[in-house]
């Protein structure tokens, strides 16, 4: 399934790898209480929370941005043949859904000019590389890969301390650096007249989102700034893998406040389909309204 929205002379496609219940909701949001969850079940279930399993329904996907100048892939999901023993749903995947959905957008891997990784977690870098004759090589052979320099330094350091704990750095990040395909940037990097990186730290040390502009129209590709519409309702609600939960909450409130009640689209990484919508006020928080 490949779905797209138009933004002036820019087209944004969703390239889906998974769209399914994945994580138990309570451990995923450590500060979430049963009372608060029950209060919100009426709108969370069944789209965002599976009633039977009590798992969050999450989408794992890339965004493909086609501008008059470039074809850009934002985040690259989990990938195939990657050892992820702590994540059974992602361990040694060998699926064709991502490649089929990529092809459905009318592109080949050779057509990608740039890959932008909003951060360097395992489900955002996996298709950076593919296995070829026992070696990890860039999946997108003509692309430059944009990493936050600070983000890369952080994860490289953690990998050196404990390679087994961070296998994705070894198989999906460092091979790009070694192939000299990486461009290291700041999280506020102005890419061109249509694409700008926006600092959205907290989930990781130097996470960025990607702002796409076409004339007066805007879309923010969020990355993991937010994982569930529950965090729009309660921006300070952190998730289990946040580097700095307090900073992540401040980021969400700032970003939602900026785009609230505007025509700007939010293209979320993990909200289930349709994943794209707008932000409106909801008491002291915000409501995600899917389009």
C-alpha cells in the first residue's frame, strides 16, 4: 500500500512496512495510569488501541517526498535480515511488503537522491542497507544519507561501548559512513527552498522533524516526536524509549502549538493509517484529526 498527498508541486507518499498492533500500551507509556487510559478508550479503540490485545496499533513506514528538485526518503523502517533479538516482531524479517509498496510509488531504489534519518533508532534506519554477499551495502546506491552529526556521535559511542545492545548501528548506520555516503548536518539544517529540518529533541538526543513547504502549504514529517494521538491529548506523556522524557514533552507542546488550527499537515511516523492529519485544540492538549 502506497498512499500520497499533494502539496503544491510536491508529492508525499507513505511507504508502509507494517501496520499492526505491536507494543503493550501500559509499558509503552510508563507514566500512563489505568484510570487515564480508561478515560480515553472511547476514542482510542479500535483504531489506535487494539481492544483484544491491549497493544497499540502502530504503523512502521517511510515518507517519500518528491519535489521538482529531488526525491527524498525520510526514515527507512526496520529492514530485512536484521538481527533484532529483543524485538521479536522485527527479528530477521524477510518480507516483501516494503519493496512492493516502494515500487507501487513508481520508483526504484536508484531513484532516491537523499535519505534523511530523523533519528537513529532501529525502526528508522533498517532499509538504509541491504545484505549483499554477506556484507551490508547501501540500499539506495545513488543517495546521500543525512544524519544529525550529534545523533551519529551519540549512537556511535553507545555502539562502541556495547555492540550487542545496538546492532542496528553496526548493520544499518556505520556501513553508510564507511561507504562515504553520509552527510552530517545540524538538526536545523536548511536543505533547500522546500525542505527544512526542525529540531525536535527529547525522544533521542538530537531528533529532527522535516518541514516541507510548497508556496503557502506546509507539511511536517514528525519522525518519533510523537508515537500516538494520546500524546497529542497529553503532550507531556513520555514513551519507554525517550532519551529525555521531559524535553520530549516540551517539544510536543511547542510543535503542536505552532501548527495547531492551521492548514499544515502532520505526517506521523507511527499513527495507524491514514497517519496524516491536522492538529486542533482539545482542552489543555491537542487533537489529531486524520484526513
